[in-house]
């Protein structure tokens, strides 16, 4: 059996990125409003890429 869990009806809000050093950043955000979460949010995925590196 495969169960699909509903996804939130809105994205995170107030996303902020703060440079901590030349090798790290601090990312923070607010969860979607409770009425739009469609259940318990179990986690977030954060993707990034280094803009200084050139592709091979």
C-alpha cells in the first residue's frame, strides 16, 4: 500500500540568509500558517550550489 501525504498549501515565509563566514550561512524561515500546513510538517529540504565554481 502506498499512501500520499498532503503537502503544505503555502511555502515557508520570511526566508532569510545570513553570511556567517566565507564557508557558512545561516538560513531561517517561518512555517506556513497552521491552516495551510495540511498536517504536521516533518522537515524541509535546502538545496544550494556554489556560484564561484565553474562547471567542468
